[in-house]
């Protein structure tokens, strides 16, 4: 057996280890006796007693005080029986006496108790270190904000290895009295069906925890029932323990450890599972909080975009139409006034035309009408035509996209064009827009001075906030003297068409 497996076996209180301890406690004195019978002498007797003490120490390390004391008693009996007549001569000086027997019994008992307690203490300390190490590894993932699927898998694996379970599973309770499997670990490497959904009911741990909201255990699966029990019936499970996962006072799910051995799981299994479920609950609460914040940001962004659309519509349908009407009225007045007055009317008409143009430019900045009416491709090409720099456009996206997606892509392009013209000292800009696999990729590249930094409070900061608010991501590559590449990935969700 490899040294690592030996160490793991010695650290684990198991049925095999207990059997080995009792076998050594009973067989050790007998084997030593058989070995020493042909060579009866005072030297051999001393070696025999010393070897018995070693046996007592080994038994105490394996399984504690009781089998070690049994080895002491058997050693005393062997000393009495096999080192006395008729096995030895009454004149050989090897016959037992009360002093030697008492001394051996006392020394052996003291050694058994001390070694047994020291071994127990060492195992408890080693177990505590293993618990702390396992919890620390999971806590590190929680603190780093690891994805929940990665975290759940780590919780199952760490808990299973720590508890010497055959397998561990994590399941989420649903509102319709069902449970969904979300993660699992198996010592044998058996695959789990992620997302499997089962009805609660019958006698099984998932149902017991769901009904009581408390830890539960089953030391035998012989009378298990229900859909959950049927799903795990082929795994050979003999006993199991489960602990609820409670997130912000609400029952979220359950973490279950099972074994295929006849020996039930340790009495403190539920307590140790609870340490992992607390970390899982913290991670779930953090993920939900982040999701709530992201949803709130998305709602705020959508509300702002809707406000822009309304302002643009009001300006276009209201103020601009009034200016057009006023210009027509002035045209009618001009034909009925003297020539010196008509010059003043022409001047007013020119001012009205300039005002209308400024208003159209303002509307484009608030929310471009062309984006709403003709879509992203037309809006981007119009934006490129109005850019002070030459812009090469490549768009590979068929048809109209969801409204929020088109708006965000448009603002990405607008910000990138503005930065290239004002700050990058670029001579040309390339923009590529492509939709694939439910993601819209917007990449803007210029040949300017580079050195752009989104953390300096520029418009790129607000652009990053906008992109992340809708679940997208933004990457900025801008080495000095090489140019700038802005890449934005936007989810194409059918929230608005």
C-alpha cells in the first residue's frame, strides 16, 4: 500500500482499522509466544515482555484504549501459562511472580491509556486541521466571487473527502415541491446529471430536510421511498446525512453526504456539513445580491434610454414641427411685406433654420431617430458619415436586434469614434459588428497614439458601466504608440424589439 494511502488509513477511524487493532491485540501475544517457546531464557523473556509493550502501543494507536488493555491482559495470561510448569522447569528461574506480573500489567495499562489518549488527541488535531483547510479552500472561492457552479462543486468535493463519504450532492428546492440537482461529487468518479429535477415526497433525506428545515440522517436506505430514493437506489447507498442550506432565513436547498459502507457516517457529520452549507449560503446570498444589483442597473439604464426616446420624440414631434410651421408662416408673410421688411423676415427664417439644425443635432445626441426607425446598421453608417475621421464599417448581423442591444452598440460606437477624433490623434477608424451565438461583438480599432485608460474617469468609464449593467463585458487594449482596440460583448436578449 502506498505511503499516502497508509497515512490516510491511519487517520481514519474505520471498521477495517478496528478489526486490525483487535486482531493485533489477540494475535500479537500468541505469535510472540510461539516465537519464544523454543528459546526460553531470561533474555528471551525480557524481549518477550518488551515486544508485548510494542504490541500494546500499536494497538492503542490503531483503536484506542480498550483493545490495548485487552492486549495487556492477554500478555499477562501468556506470561502465566507459557512461562510456568509444565512448559518450563521449576528450577529454571523463569516462573512468574507477583511482582513481575504486577509491574508488567501496570506499565502496560499506563502505556495503553497514555498512547490511546495521545493518539485520540493527535487524530482530533489532525481532523481539525483538515476541516480548517477544507473550509479555507471553499472560503477562498467565496471571497473571490467564483461562479456558483464552480463553488458548489468544490463544496461537494471538499465535504465528501473530509467526511470519507462515497458521494455528496447539493440540491435546490423549487417552489412547486420539487428538488433540482445542482452539484455533486463521487469518490468513484461516477457522473451526475446536473439539472435533474425530482418530486419531493416519501421517505428520503431531501424530503425530510424540506419538511423539517433541520438536519436529518438515515442510517439505512432499506425502507427509503419516493422519487428521490428511486433516483439514488442504484448507487448502493447504505446511510446518509443531510443539512439544510438556508439563505437569508429562507430554505434554499440541502447538502447530503452518503456512504456505501455498513458503518454509518460519524455522529458529527451533520455539524461538519453545516460548516460547508454556511459558506454555500453566503456565496448564494452574494450572487443573488449581485444579480439584484445588475438587474437594478439594467432597469435604470432601460428607464434612462426610454426617457431619451421620449425626449427625442417630443422634440421631433413638438418643437421641430412648430419651428417648421413658423418658417412656413414667415414665408407667407414675406410675400406681403415691403422689400425692406422682407430682408428682416429672411433673417428670421435663417435663424429658425439654424435653430432647427441645432435641435436635430441635439436629438441625435439624445437618441438618434434613425436608430429607432431604420435599425443599428443604418444608424452606425450614419454615425460614420458624420465622423470627422474616415470610418470603415463591417456589419455581420442579420435583421433587427433587440432595442436595448442596438442602443448599447450604438453608444459604444459613438464613444469610440469621439475618443478617436478628440484624444487619439488617429487618421482612420475601423468598426466591426458581428452577431453569433447570442452575443453581439462590437470592436472599434484606431491607429492613434494609444494609452487610453478606462479608469481615468473618461467617457469609457460610463461606457463600461452601461455595458456591464446589461450583462456585457468590455476590454480595452491601448498600448502607447500602437493604437487602441475597444472590444465589447453584448448579450442578445429578446427583452425589447
